[in-house]
């Protein structure tokens, strides 16, 4: 069995080894240099997770799934790591440039794991500077990373055991306390030494979606939504997938459900902005300019709300520039595009006549 303290120190050491690569990431550097450092960060993350698990035979998504199954990392850390590996795989497979949003993904994945592993980087995550004019602190989500799962309802927590009434005799309370302690120890022993729990449907759905396995991802997200009616994240994914398929009716229903479940979530507003931006592009292609303008303005309002919730949401800033460009507000669009930097939204914001189809900002 791996010594937990040794595993923890090994994980921290692996992350510290690639911290200089994180510090070097910058939109001003060449895409090739940034790609090289992203690859190094991925290798460091894989080494850290491997040290945490005491395994060196897994990499990429299988490694993240194993870490989640053994609860060595949180759901948010798993999402961040998967997004990081997706950036590396996309850049290496297609020779694509590394965008500013990709750099944010790399920094967030590193910072999320460093904070969780308790290393020195946890107190000062590299380059964790909020965007100018931030309204609220940055959330733990990444740019394309999906929103956090809503916290458990405090009312669902078990109430503490009641003490015995005074007339029950002086010996009854110690007996009850002893029984509670024995029961707690038994549950804890099963939790730590019992069989590992299988990955959740949501975890598996995220992995399938990242791998392009859309049918499997859709089924898994639907299962996750049924298993936890309070979770907004499965509905956000289902809405995004429906929007990508051009099914705006289903996408609208899923997004309404997600926002009702998490009304203060930045990711829900960001997805809503993407929905209106994509549907407005469809109306524009059909020369239905009035409907297109209405959707572009609705998109603008949704992205503004997302930025108000999370002032470090670079993707919302970039796609807000796109929505403003579609509305003919070129000067405002240029201001927000400058704040966001280059990213998947750049071409959209620079070509007002085109029909935008944002790829899941």
C-alpha cells in the first residue's frame, strides 16, 4: 500500500517541477512555446496524479477516471484536468494554435490540483490575476469547463443523536455514545477499505463528451440528471449538446431547467448567451433580421450577467464582443475583444455578417 504522506509529497513535487512552465504561459509568446509548456504541465499533472494513486501505468482520461473512482481528486479537479488534456490533445493532433483561453485552462487545472494537494502553489496559484473590472472573485470553473455541482442541501444532513432524557439513568448516555462511536468507526472502515465506488454517470458523461462520443455522453448525462434532480450540470451539458445539434427547442428547455436549479451560476448564463448567439445566427442566415437582432441582444444580456457573476470569465467577455458586433456596436465589441484577448471567439467578433456558432464557450 502506498504511504499517503509519501504519495502527497510526491504529487506536490511533481506539480512544483512544472510550475515554471505555468509561470511562462503568456499570450505574447509564440503558440509553439506555449504548446510545449502546456504539454509539460500535462506531464506534471499526470505525474502528480500517478504519485497520488501509486500508479505509473495510466495517463490522460483513464488516469483521471481512476483518481475520481478512488476519490483522490474532487469532481471540479477532474473536470479541470480533463479540459487540460483536451487542450493538449487538440493542439498535438491538429497542429492548432494555443489560444488565450487554453492558457487559462492550463493555469486553472494546475491551480486546482495544487490547492487540493496542499502544496506551496496552493496559496499562490500562478498568474491567477482577475480580469480588469472584475465584479466578483473568479469561480473554480474553467473557461470551457462546466459549472460546479450545486452544494448538498444542508437540510439533508443527518441530525446529531439526541441525548437520553434525565430519567433514563446515568448509565444510558455513555452506552449510547459508545454505540454511536462503534457505528461511525464501522462506516468509516467500509468507506476507506471497502470496494472502490464506480465513477458517476456525470463523470463518465464528461469523459465521453470530451472524447467525442456524443451518443454515450447524452445517455450518461440523462442518467445523471435523473439520479440527482438538484444538479444543474447534466442539464447544461444536455442543453449544450442540443444546441450544437441545432435542436434549439430541446436546448432551451434544458437551459431553463439548469438556470432554475442554479440561478446564480455564471456557466448557466454563459450557455444561455451561446444559445441565443447560435439561434440568432440561424435567423440571420434565413434573412429574418428582426428575430436575429432580438436573439443577439438576449445573448448580450446573458453574457453581461455571466461577467457580473464571474469577473474573470474570459470566454463570456470574448463572446460578448461577438454579440455586440452582430448588433453593429463595433466600438464596444472592440473594447471587450481587447479585454478577452485572442480565442475561439476572435473570428466571430471580427466578421459581423457571418452566422456565429460558438463551440461551447
